[in-house]
C-alpha cells in the first residue's frame, strides 16, 4: 500500500504543478511536474512488478490490472511528449486518471492469470501498449476538437494558450495514431499467429471489434494522406475507432469478469 499511496500523491502533485504552471505562464509551463510524474510512473510500474513476483501463476492481466497498465503507459508517453513542449497539458487529465486506475487495481485485489508463454505474453503487452498509445491519440483528438470549437466561436479563453498551435496539435495527433496503428497491427498479427483459437467464445467479439477499429484507423490515415482529412472529420474518426477498441477489450473484460464473474 505504501508504494501505491506515494505514487498516487506524486501523480496528483504532478497534475497540480501542471495546473499551477499553466496558470502562471500558459505559453511556457515549467518542468517542475516532470520529476514527480516520472517517479510516480516508476513506482506504478514497480508495484506491478512486485505483484507479479509475489503472485503464483501468470502475471495479473485481469480487468483492473490491464486498466492500470494502460494508465501507466499513458503516463510514460505523456511524460516523454510533454517534456519537449506544451503537450504537458495532457498530464492534467492523464496523471489523475493513472492514480485512480492504480488505486482501483490495488483495491480490487490481484488475480493471477494462466501462465502465458512468451508468444502470448508478447501479444498481450503489444495490445496494452497499443491501447495506451491510441488512448493518448483520443485525448489529443478531444483537445483538438475543443480548440477548434473555441476558435470557431471566437471564444478566446486563457486555457487555449496552454495548447500548442492547431497545426502542431493536429500533426502530433496523426503521428500518435500512426504509432498506435502500427502497434495495433502487430497485436492483430501476433493474435493470428500465436492464439490457438482466435474465434473462441470469449475472443470472437473482441477480434471483430478490434479489426473494425483497425480498419477505421487505417481509413483515417489513408484519408489524411490522400485527401488531406483534418479537423472535425479526423476527430470523429479517431474517437469512433477508439470507442470500438475500448469495447473490444475492456468492454468484453468488464462483462465477462465483473458482471458474469468468469475469469
């Protein structure tokens, strides 16, 4: 519990420092948030490692554990991207969310999964990394939508200065989607190669929704390259694809594990 408590406090401290820094100088927030954010992420990862060492069987990959790991991935990506510029504003949302997911995982308890071979483990870790990256893309899409909406209404609020220029935000969005799409492609490929029964009862809906999400993301990237899709169209396609992906993995896990009570 000590590791979880310290990590939570550091996550919230990083978010508070970001808010204070953005309020004091929205054009160039200081990096005082970076040290607590990185330390929190290290402790967050360390907690999962300690649980994995102490737990018999395979690593914990159940609903809250997977959610916590995605939150960890989002925090690491936010720290990496935010340290280089004004995209640190993502941390205002990501860091408290990671703290909540870590607390939820600790509070729910640990349930070891079946022992996975290296192939299935690689597939699982690729999936979690893909979800974390594309979740960041979804947050960027929401930020892009809010910025466009405010500018279109000429509602020049002070928080707009905390965000990078519209073109830079859009460029980062598509770069993030490209990376996430590549990871999702690898996830689907390793699923086909390494999962024995991909169309099993617990996997068929997840497979179908994941493929649909992959198609939507791929179509968006092609539309961007060939037709210059941007703005609200890019936002809608991104959020639609991410919704499919969330239902594919976490929606199915929520129903199977928490509603139906099946491992």
